[in-house]
C-alpha cells in the first residue's frame, strides 16, 4: 500500500502516547524477561497470535545482539495508508547502547488503538 503523512493538525496526541508506550513496553519486557501473551483488548487478534511470548523473546535476543538496550526514542513521523484506513503508523528513532545508527521502531495501531504491528529495522527516510 501507499502511505501519506498525517498532517500535524490531524494527529492524535493520546494515540501517539499509546504508540510510544507500546514501544517502551516491548523493550522493557526484553529487560525483565517476563514475556506475556497480548490480550485482544491491547492488540489485534492477528498480532496477539503472531507475537507469542516465544516470538517476543526471540525478537528481543536478536535486537539486543544487534543494537543493545534501548535508551531513548523520539517520534519522527505519523503516517497512514492512503484510502481512508483507520491504521496509523508511528515511526520512532531509537537510541541504543551498542549502536551509533538510530534504527526505526515502527508501531502500528488500529482504529481502536490496539497494536497491529511493531518492527525494529534500519532507518530509511522513505517508508
């Protein structure tokens, strides 16, 4: 799909805070090692099934080996799919202990503010 930036006047501050909280939560769980099943109140059914505690642990190990521990993140962009979708894509830059590059932490929320996707990937200016 094609994406467009959400203009500042259309951005939802509460939704941005929820997206940031999901990002921090994911990396704090990596620190604590307490991986839990996501509920369908906090994540879409597809996401809850895909991001099992085992998959969370695997992703944490891979990310920790590559980047280290998350120290800070900042919101760079909010986007949405063209065509009227309720999905919102929040693109954060992360500061990590073992990396000079600032990878992207992408959090996707559905229209009910449930987690619909989360990725850690090298930063690319273009989505």
